């Protein structure tokens, strides 16, 4: 079932630097400039996945919150931009690779997730979605700088239908109950609208994130009410985080590409958020 393969970086040199020293320095700089909120017991993160020059500052606001403690495993849920398939694809290889080195896949937890009997068929061990997908890969350098040594369960969601969202969220909450797991949802927000239009569309999503209602959020994604490429991954992360004890959320940062480039004619929105357990 699992192959002895390492998934090589496909966006080094475009989304972020291919030079290890430059990449590490860039990530460290973003993290140093991000505010630390002192939020404890974080179960889920929402992070953008554009080129670092556009969304790195926003992503760092999420990753700045988690450097104080290790997790048993990190689950990353990303949308598929390059391939269509109708299930949640759990990577069939042994590792991902970036210019900063190897990130080991937690094969045991991948297998446990895919074999969760209630959701058979909705979650599969596969290479679909992983070979060319940037939205999962761009999360890794931040994690490598923050944690150094860690393992991942990489998941790319094909169809973002209600069944896939609920199956993945419930499976994570069931299989990893009682474990110290972090779940990361990879998403950007609205695409290529004028600045003010984008801000209005993104405000609806951010308000829903703050509300932290997985059922309501999933309903909205199923009805295509929000403009975000990773709505399904966010909904699944929200559901799983709640099942693992999270009860609150907080928006950490929102910006769009116009804030970086100065071109406000057609922008892409980015948000960072956390889902966490109350004390």
C-alpha cells in the first residue's frame, strides 16, 4: 500500500526560495515579525498557501502560535488545484522533501485514518493530488523552522463535497481522540476581485471562522456560499478540532495581495486563524 517514495518539492524557486539558507532566513524573519498571542491548547490552524512574498506574513501569524510545544503528529489538509478525484487522498509515500530537508510521513497514523471503518472509501491511501500540489507543500518550511523534527499525515481533498468533509473531520476526531494532534487547513480566500469587493467577500468567511460552527460552515461550503479554494479542508479541520476538544476560534491576521503589491485591481485574500480548547 505504501511506497518507498519521497515527494520532491515542486514549487521551490517559485513560491519560495530554493536556497536553503535564504528560505530559512525568510521564514525566521516572518515568524519574528508575527505577534505571539499566548493561545494554548491549539487543535487547528488555518493558513494561506500563496507565494511567500504575498502570504508568508499572514501564514507566520498562525505558525508563531505553535512553537512552544511539540505535537505527536501534524495533519495537513489541502485542496487539490491540479487534479480532480472524488475522495480524500492520504499520501502513499514515506516523506515530503523541501530545500530544508525531509519531512517524514507518519505511516501508522496515515493507515489508521484511511482504515477508519465508518468512512471507508471516502479516505484512501493514494498519490492523487500530491504530485503537483503546492497548497500542502508550502506549509512545510514553516513547520520545519518551528519544530525541526516532526511527522505529518498529508491529506489532499479532491471533491469538497459534504460527504468528504464530514467523513474526514469525523474520522480524524475518532481515530486520534485523546492524542495531541495539530490539524492545519490550507486555503486562500477570494480570487481576482477588486480590493473592496474582495474585502467584503472575505469578511463573510472570517465572520464564519470566528463563529466556529462546523455544521453551519459545512452547510455553507456545500452550498458554495463562500469564495475560498480550501473551504472543504477548513470545514473538516473545524469539525475535527471541535471533536478533539476545541471550543473557540480566533482570527489572527487578514490581508490580501493588494496590501503587498499595491495593485488593488484584482487581489487574492489570505487569512490565518486558530481553533483551540478553552482552559
